[in-house]
C-alpha cells in the first residue's frame, strides 16, 4: 500500500481506509406515482397508482438488466415509498426483509438524508435510498460533481426516477460534489420492451 495514496479516516468510531477509487455506488430513487384521489388518506398513507406500480416494476427490471442490484435498501416509511421499494426489490429478486425503513426520510431536510447515507454499513457496496421530493432533487444536485440539467419543465427527479452515482470508497464523512453521476433514468425515457 502506497502511503501517499491512502489515509485513515475516522468516522463514528469506525476506521476506514480511503484511496482515490470510486468503489461504492448509490441509487437515489424517488417514489413511484401515488394516488392523490384516495379518499381519506393522509399524505403519509397515499398508495401507489396503477401507473406507479407499473413504473416501479419497470425500473426494477431495468436495474436488474443493468446488474445494479443493491446490497442495502433504505426507504421512507411513507406508504408510497415503502410500496415502491417493495415492488422494485421483488422484481430484482430481493425480499421485503432486505429493506430497511427509516421514518426520518419522510419529507426530510437535506442534513437528514446525509446522516442516513453516512450511517450505511461500511460493508455496503451499492446502496439504494427511496424517498421524496424535494429532498431527492436536492441530494442529486448536492452529490453530483457536475451540474445536473433539469428537464424543459424544470423537473429533475420525476416519480420513479433513479439517479445512479459512483461514490467514494467510504460513506462517511459525506461531502458535497463527491459523486460521479453516471445516469439519471426516468421511466418514460427508458427503452420500450
């Protein structure tokens, strides 16, 4: 090991070795399309629409074909985010037991998202976080080394969008603009099958 390219970083009493590699991957997922017409349902309890279910299945299949199956999944406890995570994980051959639910991701502030990501296990090589806007938009822009272009309608993370990042070889400490945005996929822009 060349001491000029490696250094020890201590984060939350755990020691990691950090080199120049981008050895981790992050999938930032906005929940699928939810049903605003559900009578009596609070924002937290809104289920997915039929279109949202189909988009989550489609995106799960797409990620499987790209061999981007996460080893860590963290989802908001809002119904629409949990359903999105469950559908995608099932299509990817994972179990609902593989999903970690974090109530702090529901309509969270950016520092909360950062804290959740910094607490991902050091053993995780590819994490997927399922949450809500505006947090997902902000995090994609905050993490990306390069400016992220909005669509013509001013939107970035439409429902069921997935931003795929290459990340530094540790999750913590997390700093702005450390991620290489490899792709940003939206269901309507995926190739038809």
